[in-house]
């Protein structure tokens, strides 16, 4: 009866409780007797089977109570909303029952109750890894869609989304597929974290805008060394993200950021070139004689000058680097401006060549100016420090 699965649990537990009480009484009586025996210094009595019987009854009590408790605990888990389950608590509970049933199997004679409890505990030992992967906080809607595709049914993740609902869907049958999906979600989350670091970094990077000479309304870009270093680092990070085999789920977002950074890189390079060209042409076209001698080139330069002035004014008001230079329209504008400045420079050189031919005695001055202009491509301030307007005025007279 005490190990029959057909017995009523309540009746068995009641009988085992009575046996435990009786055995405890016998143990206390024996202890009292042993105290008197020690007092009179006579040999103490021993009941060898008493402790064995107590252990046997305790194991049977544990088997029945554990079976009832595990059934009650698992019933509560099944009825709970899946996302409210205490995974760590479940793992501790299952481990405790696993240890207990092992002790019962070793200490009790063959019976059907212990294997039944073992099977129930093992079932949850197999289930817990599935619960763990589905409780992965990195899982997003796209991953849940894959989960439901794997189990062959779509479950509403509302108040009816319980552990029982997942058990009914036989989630343990697709354990390996679910682990793969959860791993993808975790790896994607790591990539998203890298991407977030890149975007947050650029949210704080701003252009340094400084006045040109003593002007109050004309500005130029200041030092960009730190911006270039940040750009190189970010592009390396983007390459790392795109090279990952787990990027598929976020590829569109990653490629969007990478495209913006590449546009920014191209725009910054073009901007630097435009500014260099503008810096060595601006002092030249400040000379009124040059304006008169090259009116069409001056108009073209003035148009670029106004465009660049407006760009710099807007950059000063909104200095965020990526928002400003990550715009394809700005790249297009700067590209056209650079082409215009290159054409102006060519026309200027052709003009100076005609002056050299017409006035051979100015050959030395011509060579000096050409040398200054050539050096200015690398050092834009050279024209300012060389006093070129005066030199040009001399050549044009």
C-alpha cells in the first residue's frame, strides 16, 4: 500500500505520518531508557532496526509528499503567463527534486512511484532549456515569427500565452531550432549594441566652425582631425558588423548607417578640397583689377563664395557633423562647386600666361606667383601671407 501508485495519496501520507509519530515515540523512549542505563552504569540497550525503519518511512513520506508538491508546483507553472515565470526559481526547484528522487531510488525497494516522479522531473529538465531560450530578452517580433514557424502554429502573446500553451504546441520537439533562433537574437543584439555606439557617438560630434580672418559673417571649417579619426573607427566597426553572419536581421538598418557614413566621408573630402580652393582664390578675386579682367570667372567664384558662405552659416547654426555632411544634396553641391573652382583656377592660370607672354619683363613675378599658387594647394594661407592682391594688381596694370 505504501508504495502502490493506486493508493490514495492523502491516506498514505496520513498513515506514514502516524508511523513517523510512533517511531519518534519509540526513539524518545529508547533515549530515556539509555539515560537511566548510563546513570546506573549498565550497558545501553540498542534497537538496531529502529533507525533503519525511520529512514525507510522518511523516504516513503518524502516520495509521496514530493510527488504531490511537484505536481502542485508544475501546475502553477503551467497556468502562469510565460513571461512572468521565474526561470531561476524553476531551475532551483527542478534541481532539488532531481536530487531528492535520486536518493529515493537508491533507498527504497523497486516501485512504480519513484520512476514516475523521475519521469516528471526529467521532463522539466528537458523543458527548462527551451524556457530559457524563449525567455531571451533579445527576442524581437521577427524572432518570434521564426519561433512560431518552427513550432508550426502561431500563439497570441497576450494573457493566454502560458507555459501550458507552449507545452500544447510541443515546443520541446523543436528544441534545437529554438536554440538557433535564440542564439541569432543574442548575436543580433550584440551587433545592434555596436551600431548604437556608432550612432550615439555621431550624435555628439560637431564641426568646429571658425571665422575667416576677421570676418563676422564668413566662416570656415576648423580642425577635423578628431572627426576623421572617429570616421575611420566607425567605418571599421560598420565593416565588422556587416561581416557577421548574424547581420541578416538588421542588415537594412546597418546599411543605412553605413551609407550615411560613406556619404559623410565623401562630403568631408570634397568639402576640404572646396575650402582649400576657395582659400587661395578668395584673396586673388578680392583684387578689383582681377574682377574686371576676368568678369565671368569672378561671377562664377562669387556664386561659389555665396554658396559656401551659406553652407558655413547653416553649419555654424547646426554643427552636428553627420546631420550636416551626411546629406547627399550637400555632396552634390560641393562637387559642382569644386568643379567650378577648378575651372576658375585653370582660367586664371591661362590669363597669367597671356600676361607673361605679353610682358616678358614680368617673367620673374609670374614665376613667383605661380609658385605661390602651387604651394597654396597644400598651404591655403600662403596667398594671404604673400600679399598677392598687390602682386596681381602689378601684373594687370
